[in-house]
C-alpha cells in the first residue's frame, strides 16, 4: 500500500503585478495576490508550503525576488507546479516549448 501524500485540491493561485493578477481574476481565479518586492517572496513561499494549491502562477519579477535556493527548489517542483509568466510589457524573452518542457517537466522534446 502506497503512503504517498494526497494531491493538492486542484486550486490555482496567482501572484504578481496588477496586470497579471487582474487577467486571472477575470478568468475566475479567486486566489490572486497582487505583490511586489519582499512581499512577493514571502507570499510565494507561503503559497508553496501551504499544500492548498496544485498550480501556482507567478510573474518573472516575483521569480527574481526569490532566494536562489528556494527558486531552484520550486522550479524543480511538480506538486505544486510553479509556472513563471513573463512581464506584459517591455522586452519579453520567449522560451521555446522544448526549453519550457525541459525546465518544468524534466523531459526533452525532440525537434525535427
């Protein structure tokens, strides 16, 4: 008999700048947090350790506010899955689907 922990409830949390948060609120996501700076790091760490969320979406600005050790931990996590979204303005760096799958899922997608 397996003693795996029960998966999170399937809830989604979003943390980041106003523009990101408002978009997800309009989609019906209730757990949204408008944060920046040190508050952003604290909020993400609380969301991650709460065990209440299956998916946490945060902005790249939130990502850069995290301590390096914690950032590496959550980037490797699949439960909850933590995704970082690029800023909605300025110079947006695109990440290929193959690179995203490698970083988030740990799998390589062959390209033709």
